[in-house]
């Protein structure tokens, strides 16, 4: 008999927050709203129930969380000078997410080649406050 520990509600919520952070904090820096809309249509980082291999176990949740954290950190801090050093980490995290049904077809090179833009008026950027004046 094998005992499997289920992931917690907080971990599931944190996975969702990390995916949201990717769409609101990272992608708008590198891609236009139209491109991000295309990513949403492609269900990037948003698994379909049919494709999802993630069984909501504690081990799987940790793998997904750590992969999302690595991608977030690398994309935010990568430069052409340290690209080769971290490319394997990026690819491994991307592969892990894809294995669990979190489709992530983007490469590190796409982020490096994209011109960093200030999309402060992007519809995807998280609003500074919730009050409308």
C-alpha cells in the first residue's frame, strides 16, 4: 500500500497566483496585448482538464510551484550575459510544466529577443488599486 498526500488548498491557490503573476507582471514586459491574448487562446499555463496529468498530490504541487517560480525569476532577471548559464534551468522547468499539462511553449530566447516595453497601459497589467475615480 502506498500513501499519497494530497496538495493543500493554499498550494492550489498559490499555483493560480503564480500563473496570474506571469500574465500580469512578466508577459506585458515582453509582449503586446495582442500576443498575450493569443497566449490565452492557446491556454498557455492554463491546463485543460483532458491534458492535465497533475493529480493534485503534494509532490506534484511542489514541482509545479517550483517550476513556475524558476520561470518567473529567470525571465525577470535574465540578460544576454547569463543566458547560457540558466538556459538549462529554464528548459527543465518548462518541460516539467508541460509534463503536468501546463502548456508552456515559450523559449528563453523569445524573452531575450523581445524588446522590453513599458506596457503600463496594458489590459493585462494588474491595477495599482481597486478604486475607480
